[in-house]
């Protein structure tokens, strides 16, 4: 069985700290086997470290795209994807470049796409994030129920913006195959699920305050 944190931010996100290598070290310290680097609207972090990745640790290139309707993860994405498109257009773009679209934190106030948009893209996606460490437990439970009712697989990710908390949530893959293609195939077959624990209240509170402050400073524009 593999455990992979599939939602992480490094210093290449403008609201995060810590290098991709620090994220890897933190995850290895928690005995996880891999991660997806999903910085906001950029793949630059992966580009800079791809030639120096450890051989016994999986790093899936990824991105968290700010669509006009909320955030969307793209796994196995090696190029930047233009923000502010509709979530439907963004899903199509991720698929066009060979990526796997995942819906994170479905019910989050400022950045979740909510149920109506999920219905619109449901035929084109295989999984949603059913455990996000930055979300409250009730929201994760509600999202897991949605995944089951829509016959979708699940993923898990810490959504941390600080390496200290990397690996608080993870995706369980019932396999020992360390190849990225095999892991993505398990996600697309709807055979994965998300587990973990919630980040400390003080960290989540500080993240919420920062998010609201940045939202206001951007002129009420989502990241």
C-alpha cells in the first residue's frame, strides 16, 4: 500500500513557505512514499527540482488552478494552465495535456466549486478530494458522502503551505507500484481514497485570516 500527499504547496505558491525539497523531507519523515506538488497556477517548482528527485520517492507534477468557479487540481501536468477559465474549460485543458483533474475542498467558501459545478464536470472526472487537512472534519465527511453518491473515487491531501504539516493527509493507493502512470491509473479507476488528520486549529485559523486578508488586498479576487 502506498500513501501519497496529493495536495501540497511550496514557496512557488505566493502564500506558502518552504522548498519542494523540504516538503519531500517532511513526508519521508512521516513514512509517506510520495506527493503531488500542486502550487497555485504554476509548475515552476517541479521544473526546478525534477532532475534531483530521490529515486525512492514519488513526485507527481501538478498544479492547483484558480478557475472562475473555484480551485481545481491537475495531476501529471507539466505546464502552466491559464487561470480564470470556467471549471469546465479547465477540466478539458487538463485532460488535453494528459493530466488528471481532481476537485479539492469542494465546499470551501472562497475556493470550492460547490455541487452545481461538480455536477457539470462529473462525467469527466474520476475523483474528488475527500480528506483535506485544512478543512473541518464535518466538511470532509460531507465531501466523502458526495463522492460515494456520485460514484467517484477519493484522494487526500494536507493542503499545507508549510512543510511542517506535510503528510497530515494522504491518498491511499492499494498497490506497491511506484510508477506515476500506475498511481494515476488507480485514481482513474476510482480505487483510491483519502485519509488523515485535521491540521491544528491555530494553523487553520491563521491560514483563514491570511486568505481573507489577501482576498481583500487583491480587490476581492480569488487567488
